[in-house]
C-alpha cells in the first residue's frame, strides 16, 4: 500500500478542534514541519499557543489516533512544542517591555488575602510548564517576593540597566531587592508610580513568554500606573470568602474593566483546606459551606452581580479511601452518604477525550469491548483543585479528571 499524501494527513488533523477557539488546528496554523516518508512514516510538529496548555496530552493523543487510522501510515511521530504569541492591541515593541509577550497582573482589594502567594505560584507553574517567566513585585510598601522565593540579594547592573534576579528558573525583580533591610518605604502616590515604571523600563527583562506582576492591594496609583502604561493581557483578582474582602475585590475588578483590562478571573483563596491522612478536602472555611450559608455563597453572589453564570457548587467528599485488595474506591460525602465504586466501573466511566471522543471522533472506550486487568486496577488517586479527583490506573492511563458530580452520580 502506498504512503498517504500530505493533504490526506492535513485533512485528518483538520478534524481536531481547539476547544477554546472553536477552530480546527490546521487552519489555526498549529501543524508545522509535516513530513511523509515513502515508507508511510508521518512526522510533524504540533505547535501550541502556550506550554501550559491544559489539553496538550489530549491534542497529542488525538493527532496520533487521527493520522494512525489513515491507510498506508506505518508510524506517527508528533513533536509537541509551544510558541506564546504577543498580546493583541499592545504598543510597539520599542516602547514598553519589548521582549515580553504576555503580561498578567495579580491584584486584590484588600491586603492579606494571599495575592502574592497566588502570583508566585502562578509564575512558578508557568515556568514548570516550560515557559520563560518573569515575576515583578510591584508592591512598593510591602514587597513579599524576596522572602517567598528565597532571593534576598541586591540586583546587579549592566549597561546602565538592572539585571533581574534568577531564582527557581524565573526572573525576579522587587523593590525588596532594590531597598533591602528593615527600613520602611515612605513614598507619596506619584513616587510609587515612578518606582513601578522604573522597575519595568530600567530592568533588562530580556525575552519572556509571561511577566506576572504582583500588584499592591487596592485601586491606587500602582494599579493605575500599570494599567495605563503596560500592555496587560489580563488581571486576576484574589479575595477570601468573607464579604468584607469580596466586596472590595469586586471594586478592584470593576476598576480594571473601566481601564479596558480583561478580567481573567476572581480567585477565592482560603475557602477550604486539605487535611487528614488521605490529603483530601476535610471541610470548608466557615461561611462557605451550604449548611452555614444556605442561600448563595459570597463568591457566587458576586458572580451573579457581574453577569456571570451561576452554578451550584459540586458536592464535596470528606474522605476518600482506596481498598487495593478489593479494588474499590470508597467516598464519604458531606451529607454523610457513601459511594463505593469499583476500578472497573471507574475505568469504563473515564471522562477524558481519549476515552470518550471529541469533535466527532469516537473515543477508545466505544471501540473496544474488553480492557486488560492492568487497565482496571487503581494505582493512585489525586485531588484536583476543589472539584475533582484524578485517577491513575496500573496500565499508566491517568488523564481522566472525575468531577465530584460525576462520582456522585455513578451507580455502584
């Protein structure tokens, strides 16, 4: 059988759609360096828009399946890469932060809500995914990044510009680096704006995929300076469950909207905690639980006020146990009810795209009638955020994210 043509390969890959953009990956220009050998081996590069793409593994699996089903194909090699595109509507490269492709601000209405913690972890997560990341601590009065990252050093200079601190694979700059020690920073409003501008313009950030900017709390000079001078991709607002914190966070979000900065999300921090031997959610912070506030939790009320869809929260498990001898997972829920789910039942209910199918392509579970014993045996269970469990099986399959709602409604 003769090898397929390049167009046949592109036609097969054209059935894969980006779930966010709603277009196929071929028309989006994600398929690069396509090569088809006379022996039928197909190789190409799948270029994502960010190394932190949450559907990276799904895209690779779909591409391998789609091309592998073409008659004449003897092998498929998919090289997954990423190329972060610059933000739209940004100034000319020579004006502000010329080497930075995307700038993300992390803000809050009040202090003490974990804003800097979110900013540091966001930057670290992007760095871990393979992106080149910088972190700018723009909190002039209370810089936290030097302590959180263990980088209490004074930056060096080169050609009249400051060099950012290298720590944990990230480039860092904070007023705490420039002005170390215990002396307080006593600046009037205009001086704060100038200090932030200096840390952006007079620092040699180099080439970055993302620059995460940790803003001071409130809606003062620092936030205005940043929003007006820097081409922000978007802003994430951090709050806690209490009304006094959430109300002010909404005001901060509305301010950025007036400045045409896209809100990326409202992050409610400290709304629950992880504890116990199994490391699963044990309880919610007072004020969040449906038994404490049976009407609408604070964050949901503000979602409605912002015109965003209101959804009931997923039920929470209070304990998860895996009995490896019987190969069952036992879940205890908030209301005291219990679910006992077998490994076989969980594997056949796997919700990942590879198993269920997507964009008109049939999933693997619809094409097979039996699964091996290794595919039915639970190896590990991991908590995902505050909404799901990720279940790994002994076969190595671990891409299924089982929401609490799905687990709740599975019949044992």
